C-alpha cells in the first residue's frame, strides 16, 4: 500500500531513513518549514533554508523514489523576534508560488504572544492571496485554547475550513476541529503528541473523514515510519482498509492537493516528461552505487 | 558605463524561443508570458521574481519540440542546443531575456537573487540559459559555484549541451567541471567545446584519478581517455598499456582510440598491436560518441 507522510522534517533525517520509508511504502512527503531546534538570527538563514526545501532536499528525496513537497512559512516560535520576522515576511512571497509548495505553514501559536498573533494573521492573508492551503501548528502548552483560537482567526479571515489543516491534534481537540469543518491531522511522535494505539482509537471513534496521520519526524527522538506503522496497527486492530487508505494517504492528498501542486501522477507516473531526472546517475548515491545495503554485513560496499 | 557584451542577438533569440513556445503552450499561458514580458518597461524586481517562479503554473515540463523551428538554434548562438530543454524552462528563459541589463550592477543583483532563491528546476533554467545572457564575463564565478552542486540535473544544465563553460570558464574552473562530470558519471561526450579546452593539466589530473580508481580496484570511465589523448607521452604510456591490458572491452577501445588520435609514436605502436580495433577506429565505427553512448546506455 502507498502512504503519504504529510508532515516530516526530512532535512534532519538520514539516507537510512529514506530507504526505510520507501521500503515501507511511503511515496510522497510534505516537509513543512519549521524552526531548526535553535532560533535563527539572520534573514539569510531563512532564505537558505527555504531554498534547500525547494532545491537540495527535494532532489535528495527523489533519489530514494520519494516525491518531496514542502510548505513555506514563519513558525510561531521565531515570530517572536519581530525585526527578523518582518524581514521573513518580505521573503515569503518569493517562495509561495514555487513548484511543489503545497501550503503556507507550519504557522500558528506557540506561547500565544501578540507577536505570534501578528505574523500568523499576516501569513493567513498571504495564503489567501496565493490561494494556498494552510498548515497550522497547534501549541504544546495551553493546547485546547490555542487550537480554538487558531480556528477562530482562520474564520475571521474567511478562510474556507477545507483549506486549513489543524495539526498535532489529540483526544481533547479533535471533536471541535472536525465539527467546525477543518482537516484534523495527528502526529504520531513518541512521548509527546500521539501514540499509534491512541490513533487507532480515534479512527475507530471518529471514522476516517478529514483525519490525517503524520510523523512530524525531525531532529528529536521521532519515527519516520510512524505513518506506515500506524497503518499496520490499524490493520491489526480491524480498521477497514479504506479507512486506512483515507487517513494515511488520500486525505493528505485531497487537502494539500488543493494547492494544485501535488498530484497522484507525480509518483504513479514519475519522470513522465523529463527523462533526465532519473533514479540513477545521481550524486547522493555516488556513481553506480545501489541504494540497498545489507544491514547484517560488516562489509561496506566499494 | 562599460559596453554590454552580448553572446547573441537577444531580439532574435526571444523571437525564436517564443515561436517554439507558441507551438506547444496553450493560449492562456502565452498571454500570461507576453504580459509578464511587457512588465520590463515599468520594471519591478519583486514581481519579476514571483513571475519567474509562477511560470510553473502555466507551463509544463514537456520536452521541447524543435521540429517546427525555422532555423537551427546554433545559428543564433554557436553551440546553443535547446534540444534537451523543456517548455517551462524555455518560458523562464524568455522572461530572463527580458530583464533590463544595461545597468550591469542592478542586472547582476537581480540574477543573483534569482539564483539564491531558485528551486531545482529554476536552477536548471538559469544555468542552461548562460550562453544567451548579456554580461557573460560577470557570470563566471556564479557558474564555477554552480559546478559545485550535487544535484545532477543542475550540474547537467551547466556541463552538458551548454557552450558557455568552454567559452568563458578559466582553466581551473573548466577542469573542475570535467573532473566533477567524471565523478558524477555524466556523459562526457555531451560537454560542448571539450576538444578546444583539453589541457595538459587536466590530462595529468585525470591520469592521477585513474591511478586512484585502480588502487581501489575500480574501473575507469572509458570517456576519460578522450581528455588524455592529446597528451600521451613517455610519462603516461605505461598507464595506457595497463589500461589496454586490464581494462574492460569498452575501455580498451577508448584507450586505443586515444592512441589513434595521439601524435606520440609509442601510442601508434601500441595501436598497431590491436589490428581489429584499429580497423574499427579507421572505418569510423569506434568514435567518442560511440564510446559515450555505449557506456551510458
């Protein structure tokens, strides 16, 4: 079965992860622009980061047979450096129109400060102008309130809820998100956001409509196989195959596909038009190297 | 103000590219492109950057069909080969050629911003357009930097089917490009102007590289011998003999082809010891194109 991981910070992941993801059936990923574990101090750092999301990281993923998309935005944590955030706002329009940019994101609240609110609103405006979906990061602290507030502001800006994915939901937030018509994404991330067993219960209770599973795997202890693993657990727990397909593939495509930048044929018929972008002759896998390595062997291929 | 150097008649190139685009793109896309190209009279860099990216919303990446073109592209700019281009990059190139360029500094500022913020396909378009852009001397450092990429498609846009590097890169950067092409296993026979830019330093570096490969029990890319051919001499003839003895059949043919093209007597002697291959070289069966095609198929 094919899977999409619609939230993974692959820039922090190794080639072993990419191989394992492809083997597990992941055909496409979305890499949201986020912070890097420590705050940036220069606008140039943002420019180079955004450029790598649409450039090198996309190329790197393609070498493992995975289609790479991204979202572009200023995350809530770094919105608190206002002089810097103002410069990043200037930069965003240069990237939002680029190929494979499927949303403005991940944006929203962290501490729910006035600065976060200011740049969240500015970016919602940009999403409307660019006719792009929005990926909303809901806060770790005061989550329920922050989630409600995020949706309130989206409604204030007259964004259609089917253009907005509310991410990092839990049992406490999901009911309201679904009721208000937004997409509800769940992050299977060890010890913090959701476990896969809880995810199974949520799909049992709410069904598959508008529910999206992702890993948000990044530089922390996290699991780039969270989506296929959760799908397998759903299967074991008797969840219908169609519900698995919707939550671990189709809903991600239907929501972020509203950008016009993500189409199933991108991975079903890869390299349809440009034969030069083929799997071999690449440089991540140095000349002639094959991507499979036998993990049980002590021999490193020559 | 210094006079602008042109590599081609911009008006003619624009007309040529537009003709090709019109055969393949839909009306809405062509209207959009014309609109954006007109903006140059009241030029706003920001709108230009956005249009350059947004071209992907109007043009697909179908390979360019030159069958209906009125004249060969190389008539407009020597070595210009848009045969490997796609429709989207052609539209982007059209936009590029409309950039105001008489003020060199502001022209370069805009180009730099485009390069710095480019996605993978935009980088391909920018580098492949090098042989058409005004102020080519000012783009040397950018090209040398582009060669450092590890994105195959971006590297190919510079190194293959592109006459700009042979025309403008200094020897150091040119040699790095060829070496990197060898490392990345790119088809060397698509490097434009390689014959004029072969040099003894490059030949020496490539021989050293062959030694490294042999030490690691690896094969040498047969096309590499093309760049060594003019510089066969007493210092490297032992390597040549070794490659003929121990190389795979295709490499053996490549090395002997290099011998055939060398004025060095010992190389001729070596070739004479392999009459079957010599015959196929003489009758034009074994050429660098044949070597390259056979290796990369």
